[in-house]
């Protein structure tokens, strides 16, 4: 291995001092470097500096499980590869394959072996084939491990080094301040070779929390990161990272050591020869989520978690008032950072990110509507007792069935409006595969598994899906075709660069409007979205179209006069009005 630079050593040493102040810094820095750059690999001499070159307007992501497409004959990863190349090549640039490792529960997030691909899906060669065509994102499930993993089995037997891999606490500890995303008891009693112990379980009793106070745990995950990189992964998603450092008597979320560990991983990525991106998964209130950008020294990208519930509220209520207020207060991403914008994912629509953004009565109205459209609600335990909505479980397509007033005939147009907002906002757009495929609620999956999230994790029989996509009248064909067209338009616009200038426009509350300007200031786009079922008009004077420019709506092809009559919007119609088509 090439000898690491003094700059790299100094950065790592400073972070080691903050995370493990009682450890020998030089010794631990050597161990960190050896873990991330084993024999045959080496760091850069200089770190990459923050820039906007990590992404472009061409970037868009699809989120999928490795076995979303099945046929009973072929490896699911082969079917996924076929679908991606057949339908999404040239439309999306990157793919997030949700945990593709052996697991016992939580659809992959209770990992038993971090170094193997689940044999029911395929193997590392199948992962690399997809990585050859698309920028690939994988999950680093670093907060917890399956209770049936070899790691935990070794812990129970008291075998080193795993006897110190898991976080233990006592029922007598003050655990009342701990922030919980679930309602199950926090501690699980287990019998070990060293006696009765109580292990910490943030999410479920099959998901045992690791103890990052032991640097060997961190080193093991750096080796796993390197394995991912060697197999073509270029975006690392830090799953549930906010919870990785805990202390009894504290909220055990967002602790300083957690941020320092993310910063350490960022340093390693910046010195990696391969262009790597860190994405943090922190489904928490907005200000807490934004803290994972750090000072341009933590995550390259964060999920825009407040966006899904706010867009949902806007489309169901017919008013962008709260979406607009939130966006007005959102800072632009710092240089070298970006938002990942989405509406749907493999999880439900998180409600914690709108705490303080949506009034309780508005949240209650949304919940009532979602339930009327066949959705479910998952709860979390509050400090001091009681419960609150944690997430809404429903496919995004079925969430667009109607409004707060009930179902109507505008489902597809309402859905397209919601996705157009995601495409127009500053950041990189991401689309869950079931949104692209207009997948309905999978009630049979919920009944079979007893898990509410299964409603949004349908497995398509691939031959049946292909038939639907070949039928122009099917919702799957209509939605995928129209989504591909709109994503294709977006990716050709410099003003939709993830870091291009953005201002929120003050218009009719039924219109959510943005002004985007390209980094070279040559192209402007006024992205206007009617979130209501009303016909609305907007004066061209209200959006300050420059009179000397020729303006065109990219979505309809219409010419827009800067001094002409008001611009009409049909229900849920979107217009991207630009001076450089």
C-alpha cells in the first residue's frame, strides 16, 4: 500500500481523538488506513476538494429491492438488470439496490452476513454487472446486526472480539430520554457465557445494536465498505446512522461521536481513488437531518425527508402553503453537497420530519385520507409514554387516489404533479420502482407477513409486468412512459443541475413555484405546479419573465409571452417555462 499522506494522518488523528480519546492515536490511525486500504489498494495523495462535479442534471436514481421482479426461473438480480437496461437506460443514472445480503427480518435490514450476496438474489458478479451500467448505491447497515448472525452467536458464547461488539445496558439505567423509532421494548434479555445481559435494540429484538465505543466495530465496517467499493459500489448509504452511538441517560441520537464517525468516513472517501459519495439516512425532524452535512465535512448528500409528507399534504389539501413555507426556509446545499429528493421509498412516508412544520390537525386529516385510500399508520413510542404517528404505509400511487375530500378521477395527473415537484427542486431526484410502475397497495403482503410496510414492497411477476408495460392502456405503461418523458426533459436542462440557483416564488397557494438558474446563469426555468383540482391562472408579470427573451413551456411546447394573457393551468398541470429550450 502507498504510504498515506501526512494530511490524511492528521485528519484521522484529530477525529480519533474525538471518538476514542483514551486510545493510542497513531496506532488506531494505522489500523483505520489498513482497514480501508488493504494490500493492493492505496489512498490518493490529496483529498478531493468539495465541488459540484459529483453530479449533474443527468443524474436521477431508482430505488428497488433486489427481488422486486421475480419469475421463479431466473435470478432476481438478472431480471432487475434486464428491466433496468430495457426500460431505464438513459433515463436514470444510478440505482439503489436495497440490502442484498443474507438476512432474517425487516426485508434485509437484519443482516446475517455483510460479505455475501443473498443467494436467493444472485451473487457479487450480478451486482458488478449492474454497476457496469449504472452508478450503484448499497446499504451499510451499521447500527445493528441480525440476532441470528455469526457475530451475535459469537457474542453469546463470549468469544473475542465479538464479546465486545454489542451494546449492553441495564434495566436500572435511565433510558427515559432515549428517542425511539419503534414501540417494542428497548432492551432484550439474553443469556451469554458471561451471564445474563441486556442488549440494546433500537428497532426490533431481531436487530441487535452494535457498540461503536469499541473501535474494532468501526474497523470491521471500514473493511466492509472497501468490499463494496471493490465490487463497483460508488454511493454508500449509511443506514440508521443517527443511532450508532448511545449513552444511557441521553437521547442516544445525533451524539457528537456519531457526527465524528461520519466525518471520519468522509475523510476516507475524499482520499479514495474511486469517486465515492456518502449518503446519510436520518429520518428525523428537518433541522436534525440537515446537521449531517456538517461543515461540508460529513455526508455528501442527505435525504430530503420533509419533502414526502409535505408534498402529500399539498396534493391532498390542494394548497402548497406549508410546502412553500418550508421551502422558503430551506438553505441551499453547501458546495460539494446535495439533497436527495423523493416522495416514496421502501419505507413508509415518515411523519417525524414534519414535526413543527405541519399542524397536528392537518396531520390528522392526511392520516384519515390515507386510511380511506387503503393505507396504514405505524406508531412510535414517545418519551414519558404514549405514541405518535411514525410513518404512513401506502404506495405513493394509491396515496394519490384523491384528496382530503375523497377519491376522484385525477389520480394519474396528481401523481405526475407530485413527481414533477421532485424533479424541479434543487437536488438529485430519486424514484421508488413501485412509483415508476404505478404499483397498488399490496394488502395480501401485509396479511401474509403481518408487517405494515409490506403494503409498499410488492414483488412483481416479471412476465406479468412485461405484459402490463406492453399494454398502452395499463396504469403501469402510462405512468412509466410519461415519467420517462418528463425525466428525459429534466436531464437536458442546465438549470436543473442539483446545485443550480433556486428561489421560491410567491404565487397563488395552489401553485408551488420555483425559479431555477443554471450555474453559468444562461438558462432560467420557472417551474410551476398546480397542486389543486382547480383551474388556475398565473400572470406572466408575477414571475418576472424577461421581455427580451423567448419563453417556452418545456412540458407542453407552448410559447409563453412575457406580456401576454394570464397563463392557464388545468388541475394538477405543471409547466417548466424556460428561456433556453
